[in-house]
């Protein structure tokens, strides 16, 4: 098992070195081109943002990108389907198509400003998410088939890499924070969220990949799921703790319900903190790596190259670690919130303890 | 960058529900179930091993008990056997000595009776001889002195020869 992990770690190292080389070679001309027009900030922001096409590389004036479907819903025109390539003009710039235009921030807008639309396009992030979901399905359904076939045999191959992590989520995240009796109903959510974030964090580190977990819409939805699960499984005690917090002086509750207001806001700040933490950490990592590489072009000197490569390599290693840590933190905090939602009354617990002691 | 896109929110929600459903049904349920089964079987196996160990110890103690008992029994058997042998030997000796005594006594008795019979015989013969001698003497006495004396000597010679 250990040998397998080190093998995979070594593979990861090789991949990240390869990735850096790829980023440098593919984007050299891109940098050179962008120097004429926008600044490095635009370049970096372009890389970490969602897009209606999947841009892979630029060689001189040749752009290599995968066109993605653009889906628009509007009340007057219903569902409309286009390909993002139809929005490109001969200079490879976004232009108008069928009454819609994609602006310089990669937002789809109707030309007629009075119309309101919903952009349901399979953007770069959605496409990347679909890829990661297919990967998740392939990996975990094949692993689970092995478990189904021989539940008693020791883990093998991919199973031996994933089993310690699954056990880690169960034994170190779920059970200590939610409790032995109730953790089982949260396990599917915790495992899904953990592996979804982890896989996407890692995929985001690949060259040309989308910055999915560094997108605030994605992290917002994930944390809203945590909020939804918390409220759905919350018991009476949870709400008592919010509206009539025990152990707090009465004048904090009456006549001005200061404490209940603070606690009530807390319900929403918890998922919000999850949203921002994941988004900021992953986006920051991407910005740092891109900035380190941009240094070569800002200084316009080949001598910076080795420094940037070494520091970029170092940052990539750190990002591999961060990919795991952020998945872990998101899952851990979700588990803690679930634990608070299903926690039993403290007095009862004390009583049970006494009964237990008396029985012993 | 800080504005969540509505399209992505909708897609993310749909996909997350899909992933939760598919992985929950086809991956986590069997995996967690299998892990539980495996852990239970390991715990069971450990318990069984502990039990077997205990049984083994019990069996060993039992065996020792049996061996000890067998040894005791053996000792007892040997003891009683040697006792019986001794007794038999003693008895045999006693019987032998008794038989010997009886034999000796019988021999003695028979010797005595033989002796008595012999003595009686001798006495009879002596008496008869004496009678014969006396008779002859008496007869010769009647024939003369010389002859008497001759006769007497010859008888005496005869006696000597006897």
C-alpha cells in the first residue's frame, strides 16, 4: 500500500514538472502576443475565469481551442443553441451572433439590452465538471465493484489508494464530529464532496484545465448543499441553541434579541465562509503559479527562467498539498456543522452519563 | 470574478445532485458496506482466535490433569501389583516351607517307623538266633564237652562273620 502511494506521488511529481514545461511552451507565444495588447493581469485573470470556449494554447496568431455549446434561455425566444465558435470573428475575437454578444469579460449578453436571458451554456467550467464527474464515476464504480465482488480480500491497486482516504473521511472527519450513531446518513454527502473537490482541485492544476473549485459559483453551490443538509437533518436542540442559546445572560436575549440575531446570521455565515475559503485558496494558488511564470515576461529576461521554474515547481508541490487540504477542510467543517445540527441535548447526555456510571 | 454566474450555479446544482445520487447508490453504499463487513469479520476472527486460545489453554490444563491422573493410576497399579507379587511370593515361601517341614516330618516319621520295624526285626532275629543258639547249645551240651566247646567256637566264629 505504501509503495503504491509513493509510486503515485512520484507520478504526480512527474506530471507537475511536465505541466510546468507545457505551460511555459504553450503560453510563450501567448505571452508575447498579449504583451502587445493587455497586461499580465488580464492574462492571469483570463486563465482563472470561466469561458464560453476551452482555450488550450496559442501559437503566434493561431489559437487552439475547443468550441463549446452556448445555450440561452429567454422568455421571448425560448431555448436557443449555438456553438461558441460562431461568436468568433476572423481575428479570433468575440463578436455578435444572432442577437447575442460575448463581451470582453466572457459574459453572454443580448444585443437588445431590454431583453433578459439566462445563460445555460456548457462553459469551460461546466465541461470540466462533466469530465471530473465521468472520472469520479469511472474510478469509484470500478472500485466499488471490487468491493462488491470480494468484500473480505485486502485492497488492491486503485482501491488501496482510495481506501485509506475513505476510512480517513469516515474515522477522522465523520465519526468524531457527528457521532457514532448518526454519521452514516452524512457519509455519502461527505465522501462525494471530498472527492469532488479533491479531484477538481487536482484537475485544475493540469495545464489548460479549468479553475473549477476556484470559481465562486461552484463553491457557493457546494456550501449551499452543506447548508441544506444541515437544516434538513437539524433537530429541535439545534434551533434552541440558536434562538435561546443556553449559558448566555438573559439581557443578551431580551428585550433586544442580540444573541439570537447573531446566531441566526451564523447559520448563513458558515456556508459563506466555506464558499470563500475554497474559492480564495484555489484561485490564489492559480494566481501565484501564473504570476511566477509571468515574471519571466515582465522582466523580459531569460535569466529569470530557472528561478521561475524552480519556484513554480515548488508552488505546484504546495498546490498538490493544498488540493488535499482544502478538500479536507471543506469536508471537516461540513461535518462539524452537521454534528451541531444533530447534537442531542447536553443535559440528557449528562444524565445518560450518570446512568451509565450508576450501571457500571 | 466574485459574481457567481447563474448558468454555472444551475449546472453545478444539477450535476451535484446527479453525483450524490449515482455515487451514493453505486459507490458509497457498497464500499461502506464492504468496509463494515470486512471490519466485522476481522473483529469476529480476532474474537474467535481469542476464544480458540482460551479453549486451547483449557484443553492443555485438561490434558495435564488427565496425564497426572494416569500417572497416579499407574503408580497405584504398580504398587498394588508389587504388593500382590510380594504376597504371592510370601505365600509361596510359606507353603514351600510348610511342605518341606511336612516332608521332613513325614520322612522322620517313616524313618522312625522303619527304625522301629528294623529294631523289632533285629530283636526278633536276635531272639530267634538266641533261641537257635540256645537250642543248638542245649543240643550239643547234651553230646559232650569237647564237642560242646568246638561247637561253641564254631558258633562264635559264625557270629563274628555275621
